[in-house]
């Protein structure tokens, strides 16, 4: 049997891909509706639909309501025709998931990142998981990876800070993963993948205008899309939002500046603040401060512990200022927040969002819904990474798919944002 990726390859740059993409996006859809979108002649379209059906890419799923006469046939993609792997490599966990062509997750694997998680061992474990899945590898189009820090065009992770294990500096992650799995790999920033995931099949599905996804964990990462394409920040830094200055006389940040948001609202910032509060206010506390971990803080917060609440609310106040600045500047349709700090400390999200709305609209009723947790939670990065490899396969724009879409968007965004 021919590989799924080869079948798409043969259709490259043809009207067949266009028809397939329309059915993937809008299906179930009738022949007349596809004709209306593409402007194709009915004979050409019918020939393409027959060919896509013969190859197993699409199927007839039923009939639309009749407008008088015969009821029109509805076409949809065959989700199991091919699969894509999406991987989220972060400093707290690594998650991999297998998706069908409808971006439905069919299998997944998660590992916590600890001192043993070198790039080599992480990739070995991911490759072993993929070998163990029930899907035939010939059906897998490739692997999308969303990760931390800036990435070179040939898929090398540059100077990624704060991984629990050594070895995460200048990691040729694309090359390593391709060698271990024999599959094509594309690499992008995790935050870009998250916003693309929510845009592909989540809360921001097909939203035009500005949408953003902010991941808060060890650091803060932010991905932005404008009218369906990812926009890059200065020097492609996805951590720019985290280094927004929210206190000019504030704490020293790892970037060399003072008062960056990341020094108030990130897991390390919260743990430092929590430990110093405990030391100050609970000298007889029997919990050894050196062994205090993020999970302890979350548990204390859950129980309504006074100190944990104070630390969370202080942190949320800075996040609120950052969110309000961001919203004022970019006038976004939606800013989604995720990552371990948001998923595990709901209080911080609730307080920050309430304060950000107050900053934007005063004490009156909220006028526009801007802030949201998104639909995909800790699957957002994997989903977007899988969407990225599917898009790359369909459009054959190679490993620079994200970059190219950014270049196009940069021109567009200047018009849209001004
Ligand atoms: Zn900074």
C-alpha cells in the first residue's frame, strides 16, 4: 500500500488538494457548495470528487435536505485516512498525541520532566511510544513539535533555559526526531502551536483578527495569530510578553531587566515568594522550605491557606496589568491562557482576569469577552503541532511553513493593526 504522505505529495499544487481542504474545513458539504466556493466547473469537480473517493480520502456521509428534487449528497473527509503526531515539550512535562485528519486525538503519552529527561532520553521514549501505537506508520504524515525558546530554521532549539535536566542547549531536535522515527518533523514555538491548535479546532476556531495564547509555567510564552496566520515577535522571541515590564523598580529578571512580568507571575517566582512568606510568617512551620514544590503550593491554595492565597493574589495583580496592557495595545478578539500555572492554580486565572477587565472597563459590566481558558487546555500545543504537520504536508511548504505564513502575515498585520 502506498504511504499516505505520498498520496498527498502526488496531489501537490493541484485543484484536488484545494477540494480536499474545503471538505476538511467545511464538511459535510454538498457538491454545489464546493462548486460555489471554488468556482470550478461541475464536470471537473465531479471528476475530482470521484478520484478522492477512490483513493479513500473522502466519503459520502448522507444527504442534505432537498431544495425540491433529489436530495444532494454530503461529502466529508475519512478521518482515518492519515494521522499526525503533535508533541509538546515543556520544562514541566512532555506530552505526545496522535491525531486523525479531523484532529481528533486517538492516543497520547505524557511524561513529567525531571533530571533524567535529557533530549536523547525524551526522544527515545517518544519514539518507543509511537512504535507501540496501533496505527500503521505508513499512515502517519509526520511529527509536529512545539517547544520552548527560539528555534533555528533547521529545527535546532537554541539556549533553552531552566530544563530540569542538562543538555537542552543547541538541541537539533528536528534531526534527532527524524533519525529516531524516520518521519518528517517540523518544529515551532509551543505558544505558536497552542494558538494554532485553538484556531484549528478550539475556542478560537477560524476567528479573524488578533487571537493570542499565553502559556504560563516555568516561564511565560505567548503566541499570536492575525487573520489565521502566526505573527512573530522581535527576533522571534515567544517570551516577549513575559518580559513586559510591570514595575520599573521591580525585581531583577533573568533577562537582565528589572520588573518583568515573569519575575512576579511564573512557577519559580511564585515558589520564591511562597517560601519567603512562610519563612516570615510561620517560623515554626514544620514543612522544610528547601523541599517545598509547586504541588505543595497548589494544595495549600486549594485548602484556602491564607499565605498561599496572598501569594496567588499578588501574582495575579501583576498578570492582570500585563493582560490589560496587551489587550489595549492589540485589540484582540480572544486572549487564551493555559499552562501549568493557569491549569493548576485556577484562583490566579480568576483573579487576574477579573482585575484585567476592571482595568479595561472600570467597575461597570464587562462589555466584551476577551480572556478565556480556551477549549483544549493541556492539549492545545499538541493539537496545534499536529495541525502544523498536516498543513505542511498538504501545502508542501517544507519546514518553513510557519515562517512563510509569518512573513505573509507581517505585511498583513501592519495594515490590520495600525
Ligand atoms: Zn525579563
